[in-house]
């Protein structure tokens, strides 16, 4: 199975249905995908996969801290 492109993700009916159910606009979701792709590309090109994993852990911890408040 091949990964979906961002364009395919944004056009996928099931994903659109979940976004509607969660009241997330397509534009906001597209920005999220673009930001994640840029961070991923930068981390892998500049510092390797270890930096990407560390960045993801930091973002996850930040997100968990926001939802706990």
C-alpha cells in the first residue's frame, strides 16, 4: 500500500467526513499537513531522523500540557 499525497488526503471523502464531525476546516487541516511536512523534511535533511523524533516528542508533550489545563 502506498501513502496518500496531501492532495489525496484533502480530497478523501472519509477524511472530509471526520473533519466535518470534528468541526475542523479543510483549510486548517491543510495548513497542519503542510507544517508537518515542512518540519519533517527539515528535520530529516538537516539533522537526521533523531531530530525529527525529538521534535515530535516535544510537540506531543506541549499538546498534552495544553489539554491538561
